[in-house]
C-alpha cells in the first residue's frame, strides 16, 4: 500500500515545501483545570512518549485548545477520552503497559480509582483450577471511565520533579 502512494508523495514534495511544526506547550501557559496545569501535563505526556516511542509521535497542543475557552473538567475528560487515549492506543498498538506509563498510572496505587487504565492479572488458578499446564501470566486492562471525571487522576499525572 505504501508503494501505491509513493509517486503521489514524491510529486507533492517536489511542488510544495514542508516544515516541521512541533507541539508548543507555551500556547497553553496559564490554562489550568481545577489547579492542574495543562501546559505541564502536555510537557510530561510528550516527554514520556518520546522516551517510550519517539519524538515524531508527540501530542500536539491543538488537542488541548478547547480548554482555553472552557477550562473545565468535562472538557478535559472529553479530550482524554476521545483524543488522548485513542491516540496512545494507536501509537503503542494496544500495549497498555506503555499507555499506563505515559499516563502515570504506574505511579498510582493499585487500588487507586484515579488510574486511567486498570491492570488486573488473571487468576489462572481460579479460572482453570489445578492443572499441569504451564500457563503464562497475563494481565487484563480496562479503561476506567470514572477516572476521566476525577480531577485527582490528572493531579497525580503531573508530578513535581525531584530536582525542583
């Protein structure tokens, strides 16, 4: 499929100039939702994505632009639910452990209801009883809808740096 668009891609590159536009967190300076700095959140998300994947997949400031006019928890929840989580699922091919790392869920207590993605190991003994099969340890992941509307999920996300 990539070869079929290669000719079009080459033609476009010959006729137009392209320049990189990277995320600009400064556009979100001063935007806060219940005390959570959206600028700091975007910076942290992108640092984590860059470390786990690459800088080409960082999230743009445009995802958070609706918060400039309406800096409310329902707007932030909609952005995470409809934009951020689906993008991370695509970027990491549903590798929910990496998604949890980007969202900072690994830094929250296992019982914390503010986790965006809840990880629950399968209980093979409960599922299959005693067996001679060497069953692989697996984990089930669930998107926690309640976390989107819980401001503590976002407060926990933006942690103070150790050096500050």
